[in-house]
């Protein structure tokens, strides 16, 4: 009986060693571009904003105080259409300039990442890959930065904001984040009106209750010279109005304070003037 068991074991070992090499090579083949498209396109699709910025602006309650975070790629917009074995992704660079790059449906350095066409302007030999981390309930996109030897230099995470965006403004995702985290909600106008008035702000940038204003926009890009000292919110009377009425704003506890924005005749930097409106978060009784 013992010799029979030894003979069977020897046969199994021989079979394992002489397995068809074609089967082994097929199992080791990298995934096809089509299989990678099926995996990545549904995950990449949507509007994404830099996770570190979202966390920081929630803490500071000030886009101006958090704007230093917005360096390099800070927002991504991915569709569902591939171009051959690649897909174009639009992005916001420094929250000031538009940028586009390709992801290539070929094997990356990680199981869930793809090579990209993003250049490293300082060290051209370095490379970037775009992938994802986490499960369906906590998924983030990850931008990996590698040196020529495959060493990970840094990583940037992005949080999904929306499944789509309504216009072609590449900074829309960051604008939506600021609106949603800091401004949107229902307020009671406690200063600046003869009687209490209910004012609403939506994450999409619509407003009602504050005079004839129907739209608002919070400044998130502080590269322009006159917008480099305070937080600004501008109001518009309709879609076609180009130049809105702008105020300096501050968030204190549950109140939104709007101040005059006063031009300085000696510099291009505006000053904070007297308070014009105070809005207390909460529904009018």
C-alpha cells in the first residue's frame, strides 16, 4: 500500500513538471486592451477633485487660505469613449489652465493603474500612471508618479464629485466642491434687509432670495492680481451677465458675512470694506 501511494505521488509530480507550456504562457499573458477598457472606463468616468484640497478647504472654510494646495493636476473629467487603445481625460492644471492627457489601456506598474501621457516637466524620464484605490463605497482615483527605475515618488488622490458636469469649464469640479462644502444651504438674512428673508444657495451655483440675483460664483483661482488677499463671492442677475456684484466673504460659525469689496487707488488689490449682509444658516420661521 505504501509503495502504491509513492507511485501515485511521483506521477502527480511528473505531470506538474511536464504541463503543457502553452497553457502556462497563456495564463501569464497580460490583460487585453478591451478587458482593461471594461475595467477602467466605468470607474474613471465622472468629475473628480483633489482629495487633499477638499479636506483642507473644509477645515479652513476659505478657498483663499487653501489655494496653495492647487498645484499641478487638481481636477479630472473622464468620459466613456476610448480612442483606439487610449482615452483622453480633461483636467484642470493649477486650477487656472486647461490640460488634457491620455491613459493607455496597457499594463501599468500596479494591478489597478494605467500608463499616461502626462509629462514630468522637470525630469522628463519620470512618468505618471492613473489608477484607483478602495472599493465601490470609498473609491478614489490615484495619480502615481514614478522615477525611471519604478520607484514611487509621490501619489495624489482624487474624490468623485459628480457623474457628469453641465458645461466645459475644467474648474467646475472644484467650484462645485467649494459651493457644496462651504456655501450651499438655506439662510436667514439677518442684516441687510428690513425684514427677515430666506436665501438659498445650491451646489450648482444658483441662488434666490437675495434681490434679483439668480447665480453666484465663489473665487477659487487666485492668480489674478486683484483677487489675492480675500475670499470673494460674486452674484449675477441671469446667465448672460458677465460682470457680477462681488463681495468679500467670511464664514463664522453658521453665518456668512458679506463685505464691500473696495478698490484701492494705489494698488490692484481690493480691500475689505464694511459688512453689507449677514446670513444665518437656518430656515426662516
